[in-house]
């Protein structure tokens, strides 16, 4: 049973989140401020943290930084009333895995929790289908509308990485590490070029991508 830490200072929201996740079968702890959050994470292992940004004293950004500096690798989903792109980008840059803007749909949050836990478990399907596209990961074969489509090695690695992290924004730096490997020098523009080529093979309309979307100032997200 995955254990989830909710960090939320508004009792009504915290209670709704707790009750909803308990019904889903998760173990849930709730704290109301940043200091209590870092103390709870240090005292007991959690599989995921739902972290409000606006907290009394130490805010969610500081909590996220401290958890990552302490080597805590569990997924962090940030809850924020801030809708500015710069705040969302900051959260991703300091180590958050996802963000949900208030007011939010409980159904959407549940889906994001499940996706984050699935990614953290390293679970990768043998094959994956979206729209008219099917990728057989074991055989390294791509089909679109039933017809085979040739992929380069880099395109296969990119698409596999996006499927593993579906729904999550991946920066160019993360993609370089994931696809090319640590310590390999490749210019950021190479990522963009390969994504343009990949879109031509998987998108119904590459000029208006439905699945492999750009997130301005942050990177790319796979919505398949």
C-alpha cells in the first residue's frame, strides 16, 4: 500500500484530499506546515508527497528543495493557486514531478497520483497504444494505422522515455540525460530536431501536435 504525505495548511482541503486518497486504498499522513513536512519525511518513508506551495513559514518551494537535497526521491506533486508560468517552471526545476493548480478536480489529482507512482515504480509496458499509433517496446517496432513506421534509435529512445514519464514535463536537460546518457555532450537544439522528426511520424497533424506538446519555457510533455 503506497504511503502518501499531504502537506496542506487549509484543513478543509487537507481533509478532502485525505478522505479521497484513503478511499483509493493509500496510506495517508497529513501535516500543515513546511517544518512538519520535512520532519515527517525524515522520520518515515513515503512513496509520494502532495505539497501545497503557500504554507506558513517555510513554503512549498523550500520544502521541495530540502527534500531533494536530503536525497528524497519520492514523486512530489505541488498544489498551487499560482497560475503564472514562471512559478510552475520553478517548481519543476527544483525537483517537483508535477503540479496541479487550485481549484482542482479530485479525479484529475487521483490520476496524476497514480501516474506518478507508476513512473516511480519503473513500470514500463511491453507495448503502448495512443490514437492510431502502437509502439512495441520489446520488438522496437512502431505502427501507425497498422502500417510499420521506421524509427531511428534516438527516436525510439525519446518515445520510450516520454511513455515512461507520460503526463510529466521533461526538460531538454532531462531528455539529454535519459536518451543520450550522462556526460555526453549534445546541444539542446538536437533534442528539438529529433522531436520535430518524431512528430512527423506519430502526430495526425505535426504542425499542431496532440500528443507530444511543447511547454513554453519548460520542455515537452507526452499526452498519449
